[in-house]
C-alpha cells in the first residue's frame, strides 16, 4: 500500500471537489490508480494499492485559465507531507519544458521569445519558492507565481506549435480533408440551425441513437426528423456521421437499460434495434458511430467482458448489414474515472482489444472530449496536456474522430442535465461569481484572422475574463494540427432546450448565436475543404 500526503494552506477556502477529483497515476503509463482521498487538518492523504512512485494530478487554480489539471513529478510514498503547490509548480515546469524540448529538437519547432521569457520567470519564482520553503517560510506566493508563469508560457508554446504545424500541413495538402461539423439537434426548428451552420461544415453528425425509438417499438418511426436531416445533408452535399447508435451515458441511455434487464436480454434488445436503424438508413450514412460510453456506463453496470461483448456485437451487427466505415467512441479518454475502485475498464486497453478482434471493421476511434466538466466529463486541461492526450491515442494507429464540447459561458444553465458540473465554477481563494458572459473568442489568437471581436449585450460591451480554459479556436486549432485527427464534431448545438452539458451549445438561451459559430465558419474557409 502506498500513500502520498500533501499539506494545503487555506484548504477551507477550496471547494471539496478539488480533493475528491484528485488522482494518482504511474509515471510511465499515466493511468489513474484506484485510491482513497482524505483531507484532515489541512493534509490531503491519498492511499493507493501499490508502492510504486506516482504522480498526483489535481485541478488547481491558475491566473489565465481558472482551475485546470496540474500534476506533480514522480513522488515516493511517504508519511511526511509534501507541499502541494510547490510540487505542482515543479511538475508543471518540468512537463512544459520537456514538451518544448521535444517539439524543438524532434519536430523542428521555432520556440517563441515570449515562451523563453515566461519560462525564465517561472523558474525564478520556483527557485524563490524552494528557498522560502527551506527557510521555514511559506512558499505559496512564489509557487503560485511559478505555476501561473509556466501556464502562460505553455499558451505561447501551444500557439507557436499550432501556427507552425498548420502552415506546414496546409502547404503540403493545400486544404485539410478533415471532417468538420456539428451534431444536428432534433428540435422542431432544426432547419434554422442547420442552414446557419452550413458554411462551417463539410459533414454533420445525425442522432441515430436507439434511445430515439419509442417504447414498444424496435425501429425509428417514419416521421422521425432524422430522416429529413439525412435528406437535407444529401441535398447540401454533406458527409453524414450516423450515431452514436448506442450510448449508456446518463441522459442518452435507452429506457430498457436498467437493473431489471439481464445482460443477455440487454444485448438482444440493443442488437435488434441497431440492425433495424442501420437498415432504415443504409446508403445515406458515410460513417457509422457504433457506440459511446460503454467503457464508463452510468446507467447499466458492465464488467470488462460484458462491455467487450456488447461493443463487439454492435460492430458485428452494423457490418453484417452495411459496409460503410465504423468508428467506436470512448468516453472520458483521460480515464479519470479509474481512480474509483469500482471502475476497472482501462479505455485504451479496452479499445486495443476491440481493434485486435475487429481490425478490418473499425476504421477509427472516437473520443468524447466533454472538456471542463466533472464527474461526467473530462477535467479541464491546458493545450499541451490536450495535445498529449491525442498523441497517446494515436498510438493505436487508427484515425481519430473527436466529439467535442466545452463551456462557452459560466452562466447558470438550468436546462442542462449536468448543471453543477462546470469546474470553472468551483470555489477557491480569489474566485468570485462572474456575472459576465464568457465566449469562445476569449482564446482566439489575434494573428489568426487579424480581427478583434467583442461581445455586445444591449448597450454594454462584455469584458473578456480569463476564467475558462481553452474552449474555442485555440482548442480546435490544436486538434487540426494532429494528422491522426480525421474528424472534429461539435457535439452540442442548442442550449435553449434540454441538453447534457451546461453552456456548451453553439446557440444559447433563446437560440441566440454564440461567436464560436463565426469562428467555425472562418476556420473552415481558411483550412478545410
């Protein structure tokens, strides 16, 4: 049994979810280990099952982004508490400098002067923090300064990477072949959104999930709006991604997926409905999205073997009817959920096993990146960390389809299923309730389009606050840099009706258009066929 302890000054000023969401992982594979987190008298104790050196990952406040996941370096198990903010500063500086070294010497990146200056300031603050700690004085001020400067440096580094890589990719290919689009909503006025979003898309995802099938039926009704959407996509020469056909995520799971249904019966019900939908839509779908959230089912508990059998059966059912390419989606691809002992399905190994059996059938892997939410989404990360997650998954040597959501505002969103899940709203020292609306243009590289956009509300100009992690252009640019990413779909279109994640819709209350729509259009125009 291993144990890590960390002293945390002013711990009472933090939301308890900071400690609840923390996890430890191995230094090499990075997979979270089952652990027990306890905070007593300002000391966070994390017990885990092995005695290896581990690193701690925890959401931590930063000046630019608000709370994002930071990690320590590898630490030995000890009963003597480490100083949390000092170790996070050490680990963050090491992580970002290591990535800069790799990008410069392996990929030929030209490091910007701003990065070097900011990293130098971060190192100076860290040295001062170590000196103050060694002298028995508090080091929090200098440790936090080191963290903030290194995160600011990471942003400069990420911008240089995306700018230079996109220049190379578009020079070599003229324009990218990446599938780029949105998930069409199935609300009555869906055509309003579809027509407005058309210039931003070369593809659309249409909800062909079996949860749409009415109770007592086993196929979609003929008047379901998805058939109109399929026809609209054909008329507009848009590639169609159909699905996910099956999801066991809360809010998307079919009604019969409950504790009263045994596993064999569940499989029969799912396979029958999947087969019927594929037959109904055959010839109109370019890419089938087989399933999502089987690795972390919230509505029906699955062990490793059951999840594998279900996923394999869905893929086989699709392939027996239609020869179109198939992708299989993984929810929570950073695997934070594995810190809980009752979750044993490693998403990477699970996917690799599926590929070994269905290599000819699976054209790609989908990643559900519902960023900046917890526990139903992926904890917030900086751009370097997001890049590392994508690079990790590309080792499977399959094309990647990214289904993306991220908050475009920190407003209350009472129509969201996971209304209280936005990490940026957690309480911490210096935080305050934000009255203003934040939008995806806050992280726009001013050199990208040569424009400066402000959001206006009535007669007031909304100030841009840096309390959200990367959630718009910078995030999408980073994904476009990755040759393994063959598709990007924004998964939530409309926040004016019931939806899963707060403030992730491209259209807000009253179906008002958010600035990210224009950004998507301009990215499509500049980079994508």
